[in-house]
C-alpha cells in the first residue's frame, strides 16, 4: 500500500487533497519541521547546492560531512564516525567489511532486511536465533567453533518495537568472545534518558563494538551512520564499499542532521514528551482491550483478525482524519502506530476514541 503525500508538516499531512493527522511516522520527535533544522538545511543549499556530485573520496565530502561524522561519533561515545546515504547502506557496508573465511554471523530472526542482505553479500555463514531469545542464541554459540563470531541485532526492532536485552547479550559477549553490532535506527533519539540509545538505557556504554543507525527516523533528516572505536576498527577486514563507492548524501540533509542532533542534545525533554505520548496511547489501548504487541514500546502494533479487517479499519480511520499504515508480523495483521513528541493530548485522545468506535463497528 503506497500513498502520495502532497504535503507534510510534522504530524499533519495532505493525501489526495485530504488533511490528516499521521500516527505512523518515524519522525518521532517532529524535528523534520523545526525552524532551525529547515534554516540550516536551506543555508546549506545556498552554499553547496542540492547534490554533492561525488563519492566521499573524490568531491563528495564537505566540511558539513566531516562535522556530522565527528558529532555522531561523539554522541555515541565512539572515536570514529561515517555518514552513509542510508541506514541500509551502512548495514550492507559493515557486515561485508567484517567478513572473512573464519567468520560466522548470529542474527535475530526479526532483524531488519538490510542486516540479512549484508550478511548474504558477505558470503559468510549465519545462524538465525529466535526473536530476542537469549537462550537460543547461547545454544547456537555453544555449538559453533568458528574463530570469529559476530552477533548482530536491532536495538529496537522495526517490525514489533521490541527492545534488545543488552544486559543479557553483554554476559554472553565476554563468555563466548563475539563481536557485537547494534542497529540503532529506531533507538537513536527514542530510548535512553537523553536518546543516546540502548547502551544509555542499560547504562552499558561501550558494550557494542559497532553501532549503526539512521538520521531518517527521530533525527528527522536523511542518511545513515556507523560509529566505532579505534580498537573495534581493527576488526574490519575489508573496505566499507557501500560508503566508498556511493555518492555522498546531500549537504542540505547533512546540515539538517547536524541541527537535529544539536536540538536533541539541548532538549532531551523531547524524548520524555514522546515517551509520555506513547504511554498515553498504551493506557487507552489497554483499557479498550486491544490486542497489542507488548508493553512500553514506541512502535505499537494493534492486531486484528485478518488483513481485510485491518484494511477496513485503516480506511475508516482515514475517513475520520487519521493516517496509519498496516503491519504484518508472521501473517498476523494489524496497525503500526507511533506517537510523536509533537502530538497533542487532544489529538491522541481523539484518535483513540475514533479507533475504539471503529473497532466496535468492524
């Protein structure tokens, strides 16, 4: 299901001439339309134009790219940072670069496809463990004699919003001596006291060897990133090809990411507000006896009996002025709902009321 948006301003969109409030956006903090972000992006267009015209090693690196790479590394408490055209490209590059004939990957069954594709392109074997099942992961680790073990996982899973139990992973990391990769696309800006991600949430800073993520979610811009320490850099066996051979992301997007990162650091209350809106949704959904994917997740799935019922609910919500998208988790259909820091309490309450009325109708 695809829709063409005529316009979007934070939580407000126009589709086919109809004004709607979106409740399925990854722009979790509403930063994409902050005046400061737009101003910095516009200034970058005047200075550098719309495109970079080159790969990072040729003419594609501006002073803004260098700044953003350094800033995201500092934000993630690492020494090295790279800026990619997308989070997908960052995952492809990293998993390929870590591979050699003595490498095996261990991947969660619900990891993002970019992780799976990166492993496939690496040519290395992989073992799939059940979703956030640490006992199954340990069983697979015990059965493997390969010298270089790599465990790769989302911090927050895009499909169901589950959060990786990092404390359990760290116990195994030292016991079985594996390299740990965290995909923080949906964690950066969303979990941890100041939005720094999974390590901050668990007070386990430095636990991962490599952290990748995206500027296109809570930071409201575009592109991906990869950060690591100088010590972890020694684990890279091959060049970061998807970085080296891709045209650099545009300077306006880089400037927007820099501005958003600055806002997040000085306004951590945005994370608090987003989480409060998530809780408000959960409180109502639980009272209304919806089938949910789990507690305290900023990606909320509400499940219905069939795909047909799900699509009927989506259509009726749109008639009432709300835009949501479907989700399918192992043939279990439902709505993917996210709260933004910029949603008002009235918007959330009215949305929940409309959803409850539609649920009773269908």
